[in-house]
């Protein structure tokens, strides 16, 4: 059973963040530069929200706002879910089936990562393929005996 900690080791440990008073444009530029879809919003070393590309589309573009003038604080999501690195990927899968797209990973009240629904699904697919491959090898070995 894979844990969030193992998933983060594969993904890499560095976490990019943004401040709530930075502009949405700055957040989008950072997400594009780093090829990520969400950023934790940090204030005094605490996560106070998340901003994702979908927030931009739904809360800036559709409302005719300017990304270069809109602070992240005005569109960030504040009702995010967090998980511990020792939780299982399966537990996280249960959370994302309820419309959650990103989970903040916290350990000892410190941000250690962010995982997406895509990270979770890819990990589960990889794990299942590994199990099927192992099962296939055992089946083939038992047939040859």
C-alpha cells in the first residue's frame, strides 16, 4: 500500500507557493513556468488557501476581471483539505471522489507538498499494473511447473 510520503518522493519534495497579495497573473506565470496546476497561498508560514488554474478561469476570466490587477486573496479557495504524509494513496482517492482536486500535505503543521487527483490516479494505475504483472508472472510460473 503506497503512502503520500512515497508519492511525494517520486514527485519531488520542492513546493512552490504564492502569497495572497501577489497577483493572479504572478501565480499563473509561476504555474506555467513550473508546469503545475495549483499553488498553496502562504501567509506567515501557514497555508491559508489554494489557487488553481480553474479558479482563474472561473473567477477571473468569466467575471471580466484582470489577472494583473486581481490579488490571489480574492479568488483563492480557503476550504481545502489536508492530509498527512503517512496516509495511504487509497485514502486520498476516497477524498478526491468527492470533488476535491488537490490535497495539501502537512506534517508537524508544516507544508511538505501538494498532490493532485492526477497524481493519485497515476499512482493507483501504476500500482495496479505492477500487481497484475506480478500476478501474471506467478501464473505463468505455476503453468510451467
